[in-house]
């Protein structure tokens, strides 16, 4: 799974009434993502609602074996 870069300082969607992205997921996918991020510092600082908001915005990216995944 992956998500677009997010800068909370530039996010004013709550103020403008814009809806945040929600990518459909099964309960199993949500649980897998929750388990996958539970020990990542960035996610540990979020409360449950914030964590689910981020997980809801994640999308799946299928890659072939041997691909190099970069943050850029």
C-alpha cells in the first residue's frame, strides 16, 4: 500500500469542508494495515481516529519482484 505525500501544515480540508480521500478496503485489509504500521513512530503518535484517516487514504501499489521502492 502507498499514499501520496501529506503535509498537515498545508491541509485545510477540514476548514473548507472538503472531504478527505477514502479508498475502499476490506476489514482484513484494514487489519493488515493496522498491524503493519503499529510499530512505526509516525503512526504511534496518532490516535485511533487519525490512524484510520491515514489508512483510509492509502492505496495499493502492485510491484514486481526485484523492484526498488524509493520515497521519491
